[in-house]
């Protein structure tokens, strides 16, 4: 192994970790941090207060669910028919009871599927949704205080605490029963009362997560009798603690001191039930628990955080050169090969930076050589494409000029010779790779003039070029092969026709369309032209496939041409190029 240097990464990390451990041990041993009692009581009280509010919400939600169930029962024709005093035959009764079961099951849903629902009609009929029996006579039930209050206040549910339930499943323990009168819609006359039974152990499910070693819960009625509590010995008895109050505040939080112990009292009213709920927090017991378990955990956590921050700072300083190197490598991927590293830092980082710089030099030399080779190849291919001019075209053109001179048409001969000279100058003498669209259109006009001299003016060519496109640069001899193809293939046997060249700018691209109204082509012919299998040639001998290859070589795979054609409907060639206003950019 190589000798470790004091400036090495391993040594620095080891020193940092050792110093952190020593610091943690010293801090835990040297300091005793006492939490402020008032701050803790306030924080813990607020936390329990949020839970207490949730209990209140869930109890109120329970009432709302019972109200919805009662409304569903009240709107069911089956229940109204069943509790009507009219006699029903066995079949009608069976159908009605079956519909009652379905309506009640749908009303209860999954949340209250286990709830005990009992309905007693004014006529003495009864219905229970569970497999249970009445343990209290119907007459006694209808005459008790709860039923009377339900009939007097038919719009809401009335609640009352019972030492024992009214049915076989609840007779063995305390229960909270809610009752609501069911009335006819037409006359508001009651025809039955629906009873919802909540056993004491069912009520506990609503607040069980709130209670614990430090917190108690009490649900009391109007007379301060305990209906439900985690302190089971107090259920059914009057709650006579000093913190019990008759104040009608919707929500009340206060501190109560009893025998040198301080309690936080939470109280709220349940207006739907007419009851109150109390939450009692034993602050001293909560503080004892906190000091024994959480206090040291918080101290250690705080110290660990300090040490962690210290380690992060040191490690960041050590690893920062690596991050810089990663960023420079990202720039290299974008083509910037001047991203050299400064040789500094730890021994390992210095060695890495030196090697990286050497590798960058080698890579840069290799890339430069490769790009130079590719550039030379590209220029060679483009030159080869540009220099392909068919000698037969020259012979035929000269023969046509000779014929014009022999006929004595000096003007037409002179015009044709001028067009031919300009065409040869632009295609052979001018070595530029790109020309402006204005120059390309001039070449096309000269080419068309020569062809019309040779073959007649049955084919007319129109140009529709926006002014903003005139100075845009395109590869030389780009459009001529397509005009040539239209002349000799779209209009056979002296057929008349039209060719239109349309050039438009669309955002950052040039769209060039060459359209003819000739005979069109089969799909197989289109594919043959695009693939380069078609060997026909006239002026230049440059095939359609060569043009597409040339465009992709210059601009990339996103650009090129597309041919659309149908028999007897003409042909359209669409060329897509990037906008270039500077000839040197290509």
C-alpha cells in the first residue's frame, strides 16, 4: 500500500469522523439540557388538542351518518307500507320486508354495516336489522323519555344513556341510544321511531387512540353523567371533578391544578348529541415520560446533526474538485474540449486531474483529426455531385442552337446561348457549395428556357417565392433535378402542362414545394426514385436519391425530401431545409 499523506482524502475523513465521535461523547457527557416545562406543556397540549378535535369531528360525523340513514328509511316506500296499519297478505309482506332489508343495507353502507338499527311503529310493529330480539316490551320503549323526546322533536335525533340496552345483544352493558321519529311527508304525522344503539365499547373506538397513560377521556350527558370513558369505573356515575363546568363555550382549553399536579383540560360540546366531551392531560406524568425517553434522544439527535453538518462541510471541500471535473466532462460531451482541470487539492485529486488533462489532450487531437477527415470526405462527395453534368445534354443544346442559327432566328439563338452560358458558369465555374434562392431561381429560368427552345413551350413553369426567402442559402443545383424530372416524365408525347415552384418560410425552416399537373406515378415508381434504383438522367445525372443524401449530409437526418404522387393527378415534391442566411454557415 502507498504511504498515506496527511493531505489524502482517507486521512481527512478519518480525522473528521474521530473528531465527531469525540465531540458527541463530550457533549452528551458534559451537558444536561432541561426542556422548558411551559414550552413542553404547550407543545404537547397542542398536539393532543388536534387529536381531541379529530375525536369531536368523528363523533359529529357519526351523528350525520345516522341522520342520513334515518332520511333514507323515511323516504323508503317499503318502510312506510310496512308500518302502515293496513293489513297485508303473506306475499306482499314478504316482498315489503325484502325491500326494507335492501333499502336499509344500502343506507348503512360499509361504514355502519355492523350498526344495530331498530324501528318500532306507532301501531306496535317492530323491525330489527340484526339477528337479535327485543328484551324490553314495546309499550315500555314507546313510553320512555327518549321516545317522547323523539316524537316531540321529529327533525333530529335524540340521544339518551341506558344502563342496559333494549335488545339481546346490548342488554348486558351500557349503551347510548339515539331515536328519531319517522313521519309521513304529506301530514308530518309520525308513523314509527328508528333507534340507533351504540354500545359503550363501540363508542370507545372513536377516542381510543386519544387516551393513554397521560390522557383520559370522558363523554358526559346534560347531567354530567359519564356515558363513556377509558376510566371504566366512572361510567354511569356523575363526574364531580373540579374542572367540570357548565359553561356553554363551544370549545374550551384551560389548566387545572390539583394537589400540586397541573392538568390541561380540553372541553367541547357536541350540539347534535347535547353532550360534552372532556380530555384531561396529566402534564407531570407526560413530563416524566418525556425526560426519561425523549429528552436524551433529542439531545443526541441535535449533536448528531451538528456533527453531520461538520462532516458534510469537510467532505464537500474534499470532493469539490470531483464535482468540478464532472461538470467539465459534461461540457466535453457538448463538444467543448478546452475544459482542463486545475491541478490542486489532495494527493489523489492532483493525480486524477493530471491524468484527466493528458487524456483530454489525446482526445482533442483524435477528434480534430477525425473531423478534418470527415470534412474532406464531405467536400469531396459534394464536389462529385456538383460536377456530374451529362455530355449528351450539352450536345443536344448546341445542336438546338445550331438549328436556330440555320433558321435565321438570331434573337432566339442569342437568348439561348446566353442562358446556356449562365447555366454552365453557375454549375461548373462557380465552386460555391450554396447559393441564394434568387440565384437558384435564375438558374431554373435559364434551364427552362433551354428546354423550351429544344422541345417547345407546351410546359410552363411558374414561381411563387416570398421576398423574405430570396436571400436564404440553399445547396446549388437543388431544385433542377425535380424540374428536369417533371419536364421529361410528367408530360410525355408533347402533352401540355404546368409546373409550380412554391417557397415559403415556416418558423426556422424552409418549405419548398415543386408541383406539376402531369400524369403522376405509381407508388412503386415513387419508391424507385426515392431509393436511387431509377437510372434515368438528363442534364445533371443527379438522381432524386442523391439529392436526399446530399441534404442529409449537409443538415442532418431531420431534413430531406418527400414525394407525393398519384396516377393522373400529378406529383408534388416537398423539400424541408433549415433557414440559412449566411453562406459560411453551411
